[in-house]
């Protein structure tokens, strides 16, 4: 066992290099998935509060289905399943789409709660000076909702960063996948996974701290 | 899906998948209990005025919440193996997921305690209660209302997270689906069925949680105090 | 404003050579239910241009609901509301009443100003922006002109120096005065006040009432739901006492306050006086 640690120390630069490359891919998948999720979340949140029952049901369906199924299953369907009907996606796009669709369902609820958190008095005041419904949403509700929504969305991003480890199961060359490869090569399992944990921590802790400061500032800038 | 495939699906797959789903439920339940218990201990320790308790507790929460559950599962699985302890994958998954969720649940408990804490503690102290008595008789009973909705939601997310245990070959639904998929070369159908089974398990739960939230008047989110 | 004052109470502003005293606001047979609870049980009301009408009554009497029906923030179950002779919230199409589109209602609402109990200022905008946003976005006024007009209005309510402040930094009384300026920026022909001072600390009520009196003196048509009896007495041309969804009594203030004819009015006023004796 001692020799394993010695070997780790010897090969450390190489190991670290490979893992950091993987970490870069982790960030890319996170960013891509986040972007897709935000767009889908906004679209479906608007549907959820629309007046057309068709749009509302479509949004409800989307949210309920994609929040009840594990993201791993969704990734497998997109990567392995679609391939059998002719849609062959590379691991990274599959991961981005999978996390995006899954995350979008979650963010839909976050955005909807944000919109509903805006006190009814605000919309009434806007109507009373002659604003139409769309004008009220654009000028009054959305600017305020964005502030309410920022902390949960930021926390979602951090969660997504960690969830991308699952993309290793569809061979996306992110951090966890690279770790598997290294372990297969070197058999230094414990040591490598410790390094992996450390790298995830290095990515997530500063973000968490930022979000906590954001949350504290949101708590002060209140909304009537 | 052709009629022949449909037959295979119902006769070959479904029994296996349903049994595996039971494994999922079992794993969820065990990990949940572990997480809720350990989480409570961590929360109480984190809240303690004694630094030798609160510091490690807060450290634990930061580390575990800052790394993916999958990494933690791998660490436990391979780490234990390298020191000669061989725990079967199922138990490893229960342990790993339980300890992972303990950190998140500790935060929920903490939020619940803090939502009640300030003014009440002073009132309790002014009538002579110790820290322990204050927690037991005043804070915790009220904190339950704040804690229940997030804890219920965690049950649902834990159910989904057990799928990750398939990656250390723990016997649950996704592993069975994957094995069948490599046997029959029909990943689309198998994973769609697996997804449906998850949906059938999770959806009623989330409906129940939403009713719970409404009854309790939305315990969590900013402004609960 | 000058025209309204000269027009007085006896001739409508758009009088085309007739003696017609067209009411600025007309409410006919208004009923409003919330679920099984009937809050307005048949209200008939007319308010002439330049008139100041106060509505008093116990909570739950329907006063606020009535006010909100006038600018169609609440949709009546039965009855009609006419603003300056025009139906609001619905239109007559081939003899049938049909719901009015959101955009048309919005346009009508632009001519009615409302001041809310809880001010409802837009927290993400400065005071000046709060006052300007209506004219710029709804009336399409060019920003420079709107800004100049807004500054004038803020000065008029005594808050010119606070124009770059955000609502959360202002006191309740200041916020309500900004809210009044915001409503006035739309140059409405009618102002509705929904318990404008009820959410204010006692020492801040005065500054808002002063602005309201000023507005009244300038000839604005005002419908005021209030608990401030002294103010209602000073400023109104007519007072309405509402109870349990109906108009119980309607009279000029010196009559209603000093010698109310209805038993319920008397009981209400007595209770109010008792409370004021404590303060």
C-alpha cells in the first residue's frame, strides 16, 4: 500500500494533468447544460403561467416527467437509445442535451416560483397606470423576479457541476471518466479518486462561497 | 415495438426489472434512514457551542456537499477494498448515499433550527432551561414544520440518485436495465421502460409532497422566518 | 385642471351645448361575489366631474371592492361601470355584452389614477423612474419631456430632492406621495384612493392628506375610501356610508357626520369616535 502512494507521488504531474483536462471538459458540459436548462426553464415557466390550457399542460407534463426520472436514465436514452433509431450523438452533445432537458424541468419550477413571488400589488399598480399584461411582465415582474431567482439558479449550476460526473457513464471525457481511465492504467484507485474529489472541491467551494454571499445580499435588497 | 418484442418485454424483462425496482426502493429506504439519522447528529454537532464537535461537523458538510456522490461511492468502494475490507456493492451504495445525503439533510435541519432559534432560545434560557432542554422541548418540535417539505423532497431525489449506484454495479433498476440492454441490444425500449418505472415510483411521491407543502404552507425558501 | 374647476358641478366637461350633466363615473346595479360570499349587493352610484366623494364604512363592507370595480381591477358579476359615458371592462357588440380585451382596458385605466393602501411602488426603479415609467411606456412620451414633467410632479408632492432614491429608503408617507405623483403623471381625469393612509404611522398621515387636499382644491375628481373622518368632512362634496355590500346613506358631509339619519350610520360613527377618543 505504501508503494501505491509512492507511485502516486512519482506520477503526480502526469495524473494531475490528465485530470485537469477532464475538469476542463466538466466545465464545458456544465456550461452547455446550464445554458440549455435556463432557456428551457424560461420557456416552460412562461407556458406554465400562460392563459392557454394547452401550453400549461405541456409545461406540466414536461416538468413532471423529467423530474421523476433519474438523469442517468435520461442520458442513457439519449446516448444509447437514440443511436438505435439512427440518431447517433457524441458523448458531449448527448450529455449537454440530457442535462439541459433535465435541468430545464427543475428550473421551470424555480422560475415559476420567482414570477409568483412578485407581489400582486406590483402588477395591480402597473395595470392601474395603464400597462398591458405583457408590458407589466417585461418592465415590472421580470426585473424583480430575476433577483429572487438568482440564488437557486446559482445553486443549480453548482449541483450540475457535480452531476456531470454521471456523464462518465456515456463516455464523456470529463473528470470522472478520465479518472476511470487512469485507474485502469495505474491501479491507483483510492489515490486518484481522492485527487478527483479535491479537484471537484476546488471548483465547487469558491462557487458556493460566492452564492452564499449573493444570497445574503439578496436578503437585504428586499422586494415589497 | 413488434408483438414478439412486446412478449419478450412483458415475460422476460418486466419481472426482472420489477424485482430490481424493489432493490431500488430498499436502497432508497435504507440510505434515507441512515442519512436522516447521521444528518441529525451532524446538525446537532454543528450547532453545538463546543468547537471540537461543531468544527468537524461543518467540515464534513462542506466536503461532502462539494463533491459528487458518484466520487464518494467510488472512494468508499475502492478505498475500502484497498485496505482489505470488501463490502458488497449494495451495502456500499447504501452507506455512500446515506452519508452523502446526511450532509444535505444536516443543512435542512440547521435551517429548521435557525428558523426558530433566535427569540425562542432567549425565552427558554430566561426560564432556566439548558441548551439541551431548549433544543428538545422548544426548538426541535417547531423546526419539524420547516424541515418536513425539504426532507420529503430528498426522499424523491434519493430514489433517483440510487441509479448512480449502478455504476458501481450495485443491484438496482438501472443496472438490471443495462444488463438486459446489452443482452437484447434494445437500449431504447429498456431504458424507456426503466424510466417509466421510476416515474411510477416517484410521481405519486412528488404529488404527496406537494400536498404536504400546501398543508404546511411552504416551509422552505427565503422568508420562512 | 382649470377647466374642471370652472366647469363646476353643473355642466359636464364635454358639454356640447346641452344641459346634460353627464356623470364622470356611473355605476349601475353592481354585484360582486367572491365564491359564495357576496361582497357588493347592488350598487348604484354617480360621480360628477370635479366632485370629491368619500366612502366610509366598516371593513368587509365592500368599499375597496367597489373602488377596484371602477377601474376594473375586479370584474363585477353583474352590473356595469361607465367612465365618462364609456363602458369599462366590457363592450356592447350587437346588443350583447362582451368582455373587453386587455389592451383596451389598459387604455381606459390610463385615464384613471389609483393610489393603493400599500403604495406598491416598483422597488427596482428610482422614485423618478417610478413616476416616469407610465408616461414613457404607456403614453409614449419622449423620455426628456416625461422626466421634466416627473420632476415637476415630485416637487409638487414635496419630494423633488428624492428623485434618485429607491423606494426602500423612503418613509411610508414619502412612498405614498411618490405613488400619488406616479398616478398623476398619467394626467388622469379621475383619482381613486384606496385607504391611502391606513398603512401609515400616525405622524406620517398628515403629509399625505395635505397632498390630497391640494389635489382636491385643484378640481380633481376624487373617490376616496378612508377612515380619516375629519379629512372626509373637510374635503368631500358628498359622503357615502357603506355596510354589508350596500350603500346605506349618502349625503353631504355636514349632514352625514353631524346628523346621520340611519341607525347603522350612527352606530358606526359612534364606534369610530370612541376609538379616536383613545388616540
